[in-house]
C-alpha cells in the first residue's frame, strides 16, 4: 500500500504502520529512547515498511559505534531488497554510502533527497547529525533552514526543526540569531533537548556562563533525564561550573551523570567524559582514578577497525590521561598503518586531523610541549574537518595554549589568549591564562590586571 507520512511525504505501508512510523519520528526528534522500541516494532513485522528499516539503520549509524555497523548493514540489505518508492530508495542510497565509509557522500545524498521532499524529517534529522559528525557548519545551518521554510506554520514538529537551525546558526557564528531561534524552539517544546543544546552552546561561545547556568537550572527546560542526550547537556553544565571556579561540582556531575559504573559505555557519553577530564587535568585538578575507568571503557571501542577519527582521539585522550601512553601509541600506529590503504571520509579525517591531534595529546603527557605545538598549530584552524562542535574541539585549543605556557613560549600564549578574549571577554579561563603569559613576559602590571579580571568574572558566575 502507498500512503503519506505526517509531513505529506510518500511512504509505502499500511495506515497502521505509517502511524507508528510517525510516532517514532516524533520520539526521535525529542531524542526519546522510545524511538528504539518503536523502530523495533516496525522492523519485527514480517513485511516491514521501507522507512522503518531506514530509521533502524540510521539509529545504528548515528551512534558512531563500530559495534553497531553489522546491524545497520543487515537492516540496509533488507531495505534494498524491498519494492520501495523513489524517496525510500534515496534513503537506501544514503545509508549504503555511509556504510561504505563515504560520510560526505551520504550527506550529499540526503541534500538531494531534501530538495525533492523538503519536509522529510528523518532526512533532515539524519543529515543534520551527519553535518555535525563532519564539522560542516554551513550545512548545519542551511539544511534545517531549508526545511523550516517549507513546513506548514502549524506543523507540530516545526519548532524542533527551528531548534536544529539554532544549533547550525551557532556553529556558523550567528550568535544573536542562534539564541533567538533556540529560545523560541525551547519555549514551544521544553523537552527539545537539541534546541536546549543549541542555546547552551550559544551562551558558551559568548562567554555568558551565568546565563547558561540559569537557563539549564531553570523551570523552562526538561532535559535532566529520560532522553538519549541527557549526558551531553549535563556535560555543558559541568563546563559552566568549571568556568565559574567550581571544579568540585564539575566532578560531581561527571560521577553522577557522565561516566560511572552504570554507564552504557556508548561513544557519546565517553566523548564527553574524555573532554571534561582532560580540561580538568589541564587546569591542574586532581581527577583521581576516573581516567583509568574511562580508558578501560574506551579500549574495546578503538581496538577494532577504524570508523570515526573523532572517537579515536577521545579514546587516546583517556588512555593518555590514565598514564597508558604505550596503549595510546599503539592506537596511533594502528591508524597510521591503516591509512596506507584506506580511503573514504574517515581516512581523510584521520590523516588531516585525527592523527596529528592524537600525537599532540601523547606529546603533552610526555611533557614534549614543543611537539604539541608543532602538531596542533598547523591544524588549529581546520579542526572543524573531523566533526564535533566548537565547544568540544576547544579541548585541543586549550591543549595548545597550555603547551605554549609550559614551554615558555609566552608570546604565543599571549597571542592565543588575545584571540580567545576577542570573542569571549568574560572568559575566566582566558584571563587566567593571559595572566600567566604576561607574567612570563615580565609584564607584572598586565598580569595583575588579568588576574583581577578573572577574579571579577569568577565572582559574577559564582552567584549563578
């Protein structure tokens, strides 16, 4: 049977299966774990509808976990054998490209699909995630913007697409528009955890730490539990607490919400764990044995065939933090050998950014700070090319700055802090590091002023 989904896109299936698919998409937009159960119900049928198989394959691909690839491939193979319409075949083509390692090709295929069916919310949601994984800030902004304009103003999911647009606007540097769009999206749907995430990213990039804390703690949002994005938004609150001078609260959030004995061991939470512990370590905070447990969780994820360079880097970060330097070097050597014959998107991301960044991390824990600078300085403006957000990639920018200060290259440290403060005047971290650089250059007056500014903003944020 042929029908249409809730957004008037052609879909093969019975009215009951289409209704169930629409419910699954609603859950997916909210990052609600029910989407997995609903997708399972749809694909367990003796005659699964093509779009249900597409959804299931995408769920396993967006985890960025190589362990999920066999299920994604099996599901895609089942989809490819069905009598499907043009839209469904376009999804199958995108999934096939992604499974073949052509992440950029999959994103381009979804762009083409959305030109014909611009209200296909599965396509815009998955395309948006791919743009995030690839660090494509322009399409993070433009892909949902195109769909937003085509949706009916009364469409119940329109504001979720606005939340995606808000994140793209933030990553593309349009902070005023991003905040307006994000707050509008969250006001319409307080459980829009991606829209919430867009707002907290915007406050982060503007250095508005106190406002970010109040937003996350306020009554107007529902993000703290019950969704597949919970840990990441807790990570953002932990970053705010670190900037506000409360590393003990950052560690408490880490233990309760990001990585602990009951954690699922999925890449998204472990990425956040590595990035937070690494920042704390750079700031001289004692993280106890947390790196040890995190590194052990990462090992099975980065010991097999390479799949995503961004994950590999954060695995190496955990190993380095745990003192398992040889294990980290083994991962780097394995990826280097793989590149001798590898092709595809991850090969480019690994060669251009993943390997030099991983070598820099290992050099840092070996106290080879000049080597850190040699690895990170040439790629510091192209880090977007292996995915993540500005906030996530800032762990590498901080590593570069810390290496400059520890190696006595204070002129470089001064230059890097000038850049940071140029866009985030209220950055406690930026002023504190600038004080170190100026003190190293013998500018005691400038250092004292920088220390005072850091203290002033820390007091401001401490009240939030």
